[in-house]
């Protein structure tokens, strides 16, 4: 049995997932990324909210992501933080989805 969902329906399911922490804007950005990936691969991707929740995390900023991953090894303030380093670190090891209001990062 196959259920066809719109972009909006998938984004709302992700943002309403009690075990995930995706904002509605983040959920839309993530779904749009996955739809673009489908087109690039020329292959359908199954909508698996549990898998998506396990594979991606939303952060308010690159600094917040880096603070969670590297803790005290970073500069102690956003003023001293190098966003280019964090962006490169994520892109070298996973996926970075930037949107108005935050970022989505694939867990690695």
C-alpha cells in the first residue's frame, strides 16, 4: 500500500513528531532537500519519519551545532567562532541544509 504525500503534509508530519525537534521551516527545508535528492538520484525515497529523525538534527546556528559536537574545544563566544570552519566540517562529513532561522545537519 502506498500513500502519496505532498511536501506540506510531510513537513507537517515531521514538525508535529513528538520525538523530533524540527521547526516547521526546518521541516520544509528538509523535505525539499529530500525531494531534490530524489530527482538527482532518479529514485523514489520512502518517507520514513523515524529514520529522518535519527539521521538529521536541527540547530539554530552553526555555532550551536559546533558547540554540541565539540564543546569546550571551540571559542567561547559566537564573536570568536569561525562559521566557514563549521560549514566545511559539516559538508566534508555529511549534509548541511541552511534555511531562514537555522540549519539541518545530517548526523555523523
